[in-house]
């Protein structure tokens, strides 16, 4: 059974005339008869009662198969149209601690200017969970710190920017008015989330603080949200980054330190999602234009 056989059967069944069906399909009338006969042989049933090539009638089996093939052809046509008019949706993961409103809407607008059918869905996770979701094919691409992604050989990476490290503190912190430079924070606890890679990043930051003549005392709490809760209530300070959503909270302040962290887009090497390439190109282009 092939598409040509079904096409001839449907046209002949619609017109109840082999000769007119052949004319519409731009085929010789004997060819239409051969295609339909081959289909009948394969199905094991007679589809038409033939008085002549110009006058045929569908049998009961022919009517049943006509309705079946007609519905199948209609559904196939709809599916082809839907796929030809749309792009696959990009499943993008971003850290739940980040605010990306400064760049992400403009990047997406660029994608849609190139492909009006570009679609995207989001999921916000911890840095550790972003990597896991990408490995497990629950996301197509993630934006994360390059350090979190570099040890995964199954990922493709493209570094597109770096972001500054900040000391974040509250007005409720004792003597907060006297905090003018990073060196003034030597007496406070630095809160960090319980994550091996965050601890590694923090350890690498200790050399940065040598320029400020002290080594911070780091205290671990369960997660990022707990870090922010402590900081908001004057229970310590945190070493965060310039994309952290908490920077927009009232009564929170920050001071920059001389350290930047590279940020990368990651995707699986085996991905076949074309929207990843489009998003990557627009993302890199945006940062090249705004950081040069």
C-alpha cells in the first residue's frame, strides 16, 4: 500500500468515475485502474462495483475504507501544516536567584524578528538542578555560571558575559552606615548556600579578599533563599552577583569587589533543537553590542 494507491482510490471514490479521476490526477486511466486494483488485492476486498470506467459504485467495504483514508489524509495534512508553520519550543533554564529582565526580553524579541514562530518556555532552578535537568533532557539549554557546567563533557558551552561579585547587606546590619569598602566587612559572617560548587567558588574568592586584608568567615545555610532571609534581617552578609534578584529589595545595599564570574549558555551536544542555535546567536550578539 502506498500514497499513490490511496490518492487514486480517494479521487475515484469522490467522483465515482475512473476516467475523471485520472484526468484530475494527470494520469492515464489504465494507471488509475491498476493502482486501485493493487490496493484491493492488498486489502483483500473489492472497493468498487464496476459497470465501466466512467461509472463505478463504492462497495460497503469501499465506503468504510474511503471514510478511513479520507480522515487519515485530513489529519496528515493538518499535521504537516502545523509543523511547517511553527518552530520547536525552546525549553530554557535559568537560576532561580537571577533577574534577567535587563537582557532576556530583548534577546527573545531578536529571535522572533528572525523567526516569528519562535517559542520559548522557562524553568527556574538552583544551579545544581539546572545541570541535572539539562543532562536528563528536561531542558534544551541553560544559562548558568560556567564553573557549574565545565565539568560536563556532554555539554556544549558558549561563554557570553561575566558578572561582578558583590557583598550584599541590609540596613539592619549593626553599624551598616560605616560600611564604605569591602575591607569594612571583616567582622561579619558571610552566608552561603549548602552547595559544593558554591563552596568551591567561595574558596576561590578568598584570594580576592587578601587585597582587603582579611579572610571572610563563611557560614553555610540550607539554600539561597535562606541566605537572603538572613541578610534581609541583618543576620549577616552575602557574597552574591549583580544579577541577583535580591538587589532590588528595599533596605538592601551592596558593594562591589574586584572579581567577575563567567556566565555561559549550555546545551547537550546531541540536541536537535534548531531554536537553541537561534537563541544562542541572538544572546551572544546582544552582549557583544552592549558590553563592547
